[in-house]
């Protein structure tokens, strides 16, 4: 018996694919592009127009018609951390290049074309996309997750994929990193933190990044990178005043940790010049452990490096 047709009210999210390619010129489709598929847990990319109504004096009491002043696109891409999947996007976020498997924040502007495919002939494309922010959440009881914030030149619909041949290069298939075997070596200044860690959150921001507009076009004419900043929070089981004293002294130093997948591929995240600030140490209720939560304030190592990421592939068997 044949299958039932016309059963869906609309398209289903499980069929959506997201892919990207780095641009060589901002907002311009590269020649013969082959887009790379990206794994994601959700997305919120969208285009929108800014409209304004003139404040005209009108005896009819009807507001004047609105006019378009600019058109933008932005949103987020949510992910579960897996090895090798987001290396290009991380380089765009940090403004750097992977050199000897090490990435640090820098001055390199990278933009991307993102393509969201709902069906073979139903797509949305986001040219001139800049990664303006990112988060990484490392917490007990949860897989390692995060999100990337995107600013784009514009959103356009398409009936044909931008990718050559209409197919994507497959995304890496490694397992998602977990909080048990997948988190190691939470350290301060090269020594193990003298407390059990419960969570780490990193917030990476190109503060002030924005699109610039000019007369004659609703879409952006260019993009500003903004200033690179790292912040976040860390939470430990409270045992003594060792970390509290570090907060009081405003001691800056190197906070680092590693994440691993089941195969042994790893990332090491290092924040030189960071300080832990503004502790919250409370007894939340009966029979509960006392936790010490600190804000994480990023700094640099004196040479402009505020974040260093080192990737290490698993050793060959």
C-alpha cells in the first residue's frame, strides 16, 4: 500500500540543514562554493527591517506611512560541542588563524555565507555574516553546549542552493563532549584548583560589532569588528577561603580547562590575565552543598592575548 501524502501542515525542523562557507570578499559569493554542513541544536537567524513614521501634523489623526530606513539580519546558532565541527566559526569569532593547532584572538576579519535549507527549493541565505559573540556552557549533568551570535548583511530567499552541485560537505561526526570524561584539568596558574568545580561558563564578545549603513541601500555597506572581550562565571563547592582571598586580592592569572570527546580529541581553553570576582556564597536550603559562584573577568597576557584555544587530535592507535 502506498504511503499517505499531504499529511504535513508545513515543513518539519528535523529536515532543516544549515551550512556555511567563508567569504573572500565581504558579502560576495565565493566562486564555485562548496558549503560545509554544520551540526546544530537550534537556530534563530532572521531578517528584519527598521521602519520609521514621520511625525507629521495631520488633522485626520492618522499616522503617516512608515518608510524603511535599513534592513538587517541576525540571530543565533545553538550547538552541542564536538571536536572539529566549529573550528572555522571559532576562528571567525576570535579574529584569528589556527597556527600549529593553536588559535588566539587577533585582528583578522572573517565573514561567512550561511545557508538554511528547509527543502530542496526553499532556502534562506545570509551573506556577509560576522560572528559577533559566542558562549560555552560546561556544567555538571549536561552535555557541553553553547551558541554563536551572527550579524549578517542581509537575508535573501533562494530556490537553488549556493553550494556547487546542491550538496554540502559533511560535518564531522564525532561524539558530543560530556561533563564526566569530557572535562579535565580545571587549573589556576598551572595548578589544579583546590575545589571541586561544578560549572564554567564562557562569554566571548566582539563588543561594539555592528553593521554600517549608507544612503541608497537598505542593506549594510560594511561591518565593524568591535573590541574582543571574554567574561563568564565559575562555580565551585565551597570548602575554604582560598578562592575568596584571590578575589579580595584581585589576583589576575591563567584560568584553563580541557574538554575531550570519547575518542580522546581535545580542546584546551586558556584565559590569561583573568580574575575571579564578586563571589556568591550562600546556604540555599537544608541538606544542600554550599556553592561559591564567581564572575569571571577576562584580561590579557600583556601581549594582547585574552583567549587561547589549543586543539589536540586523539593519538593514533
